[in-house]
C-alpha cells in the first residue's frame, strides 16, 4: 500500500470516528426525538399533584413522560401551542348510559343508550362510567359489544337487577337481584366494573337497596344510588349509605323525592351530615335531574358536587344538559370556583370510583389530556325546568388526547397551518 492510498483511508476513519463520538454525545441523533407530543405553555391544572400554573406536558407513546417548565420544543415530534388554554387530565363522566344495541340499552320508557365515542372527545372526556345499564347477566355482552370496541375508556356500575335497565318487570324482579352473583361478576371484571348501582325500583321493599349494599360490600366497591326510588325518602337513602358511596341527581326537584334544600333554600341538615360522613354527591343532570332552584342556593352555601355526571342518554343530550362542559359552565356561572370545578371533573371523579390511575398527569400515567378554552361572551345555560341562567364564561374543548393520540381538535391547532388561497 503506497502513501497515496493510506491518507484517504486515515481521513475516512477520522471522519467516521468523529461522527460516532458526536452521536454518543447527543443521544437525540441516535434515537430521534424523545417525545411524541409536547403541549407547551398551557395553564396546567393537575389537582392530584398540586400543579396550577404555566407548564409543559410531554407524552411518549401512550403515557405521560414529563410535566415541567420550558421543555425544549426540539425534543418532540409534534408540538401544540397551548398558550392561554387550560391543560388538565382527561375529564371523567361517572354517569352515562352507553350499552347500545341491546335490550338493556333500550331502557325505561324507550330512552336509548348512546355510543360513547360519538360524544366524549368533543367535550374533553376520555373516561365514562355506564350507570347500571347492564347487570350481572348482561355485562359480558356489554363488554364484548361496546367496552372492547370503542376508543373511549368505558367503565361500569353494575345494576343489582341482573338483566340491567330493561324496564318493568325486569327491574322489579327481586329474584333476579342477587348480591353474591353481582359481586362475583364485579370481581371477575375488576378492571372495568367500579361499583354497584341501585335505581328505578318502584316498590316499598328495601330488599333491592340492601342487596345492592351487600354486593358492594362483598366486592369492596362503592354503591351508586340513582334516586328514582319513590317509596324511599332522600333522608332514608342517605342514612343507609356508607362513606364513599355516591348519590346522583343531587340538584333535582321532582315530586318523587325531597330536594336537598328546604323551603327557605337552606341545604338540609341530614344532607350536610351525609357529606360529613363521606357520602359523595354527583350532579346527574340528565333530562330532569338538574334544577337551578336547588343548585343556585346550594352553591351559594358552598355545597358543590363531587362529580359532574351527565346522566347521558339519547334524549338528555339534546335537552338542557348539552354536554359535560356545559354542566361545568353552569357551575362556573353560579359561582363555583375554577379550582373546585377542575378537581370534580378529574381527580375527584377518579377517586370516587377508586381509580387513582386516572384523572391525573403523573409521569407514567395514561396520556389522557384535555386542553380547554374558557371562552368569554354572553351565554345562556338551561336547567330541566327550562329556566335559563346568564353567564359570561363557557368551557370549550380545543384538544382531547386519549392514550397519547389526538382524538379531537376543534380548531386544527395540532395540524400544519397553510395560507388561504388568494381570491
């Protein structure tokens, strides 16, 4: 080998060695960008971790990778500018009816369940809980037909009525209300069944309530009480409930039950005592379950909901309720502080159903994120009596991320911006 051959080979070796050393000193060149998604500059509210300020949220794969100030934009494949927006854990709706395509889905009076993906993401919701549309007999079909098929995370309260919400006579059949079989089904599907539901019983017997409590105790889960129980007073129901059990339709005023406030607008003492004991109160808006004449005085006395359950079904979503963000906006208009609203929609709802893996932005937690705007303007919010409250602020979902994927983008802020064609 002559000298002229040797020099180019040495030069090529030195160049290769230099590139290798540079690569080792900068892992980004070797492995690519660290994060798949970076949400920058938003006002992060993460109640579990006490975060309440401008921060960045980075996502790798389907999990939260980092929450910190000033994460470099170059570390991410996609960057979303969230300046002026709220960034929260994905919202959790603990009162829905989503067992579509089944006899149970056509529950009471012909009201139908709805497909979860049709309404969740556009409202910042990433997790819903079906409120007893299925029972121990019908849950396997519900899981196969809905839970395993949709993008939304679907959990369930299991109805003490074995067939679920099939109307009469099924929901009145005491022989089909089996505490042991209900608790066994919950244990078999403990990853998705989060509690027991009692409601829609028309008799005077406490057996359904007692069996639902027994099933919940055997399975170690909360009892979810839907107050369509005309022969049980609200006070009697609350007295039988345990700490951690949940009552819904909190701000309802209908002839079948006593409301939470008295004739002077004061929250009743037994309601306050139940909350002190640890009973939780869900909104359960639905088509008839939310009245301003109950909610406004209660909110003024600091009696806020623990969760913003919608009681979603095919008709309620087109009535005064609209969606979960509309419910949250109503409470904002009534004076509930923002730092109480976001916890009730996220971490508070998660702890109510004993799912502390949800409703937070822990590193390693599922990357379920809501990017919300509080829009200023002149808005009206309607209750079940068709009374309208004026408000100046309204929640709106700009971006929803579910398991690391952008599944809703209202204004295309995650897309590639282009110029409009010239006229």
